[in-house]
């Protein structure tokens, strides 16, 4: 498992390990960071329910509920690894070398829970543009990531594992004609302490508009 440890003692206020990451709700939002290398335990069943319920509070034009999530855990993770890696190899992707396959298999074997994310395309809806359905699904997924963090676990959104190979989403029951597949959330307990993420100053991204120039 390729987990690069951080040598300082983790600060429980700024990492999710042993965490009390929710000193305040804003502190929780500001300290979320991704953890790729994860191990058991995964969130308990009742925590997973809370995490999934959090997605239902995403903003959603027209109440289309376009988000779909597929929970993958236990032995199903090995089956997903087999299926996705075979599909990627069949697709002829030159990046899927034997070394890459080995490292993906090792990574997936350590992760106790995956949630596949998709947008159900409302083909007949002429009022809500598809991009808004996609944004609602992204917002719902962000709620999942924040809820995972607030419960003291770690997560990583990946569009690897054959996300862009149609056979993979079809095998998950997400027919490519009706669903836009958006990847996988790996979820579990961070396998190693990492430093807090370095975030930019919001001023670089924000202007105030006071009227026409
Ligand atoms: C839709 C989406 C797909 C992503 N796919 C990958 C991926 O396949 N591989 C990867 O290294 N990072 C991927 N990332 C980025 C990581 O999930 C993560 O956000 C990034 O490493 C930065 O970490 P942070 O969330 O702590 O800022 C993806 C992010 C998003 C939003």
C-alpha cells in the first residue's frame, strides 16, 4: 500500500484521524480533505445511512433528484476490481500496464467501501438543462464527502476504475443511455496521517460587482 506517512503528530483539529473534525460546522467544511489510502473500519451501517441521507439535501432545480448512488462493499469490491480492470484492458487503454493493474488492485483491496456516483439523465425534461442536473448531482456528492468527514472518516473521489468504460457502468446497473457515470467515492478510515490541505485564499477567486462598468 503506497501510503506516504506524514511525520508530525496529527492534530485532531486539522486531520480526520481520531478526529473530532466537527468543532464547528464551518471548521468541518474547511478541514475536509481527500484521503486516497483507506482501510477498515468503514462507516457503520447507521452512519452510512446518515451519509447517504445528507446527499438528499442538495439543491435541485425542479426536484428531479437526478443523483444515483450504488454502494459497493465486502466481497463485491473484489468483483468490481476484476470487472473494471478487465474492461479497461479490453478497451485497449495503454496506461493499464501490469504494474498499474497491480497497484489499483492493492489500493482497492484496502478500501472497505465504495459508492459509485451517477446522474440520471432526464431526457424528456425541457425545462431543466442537463448541466443543472449534473450540478445537482455534484452538490449531492459533495454532501456525501462532507458527511463522511464530519463523521470522522476519509474519502476520495476517483474517476479511475473504468469510469469512462461503458461496460463498467452498465455492469453496475447504470445503463449508459440513461445515466452519466461520474466515478467512485472510496470511503474508509485514513490509512496514514497527512498534513492539512493547503487551500488558496478566496480573494483570488472572488470579485464584487457593484454595477455595469
Ligand atoms: C469528479 C472528480 C473526479 C476525480 N478523479 C480523480 C482521479 O481519478 N484521480 C485522482 O488522483 N484524483 C481525482 N480527483 C481529485 C481527488 O478526488 C481530490 O479532490 C484531489 O486529490 C484534491 O484533494 P482535496 O479534495 O483534499 O482537495 C477527482 C475529483 C473530482 C471532483
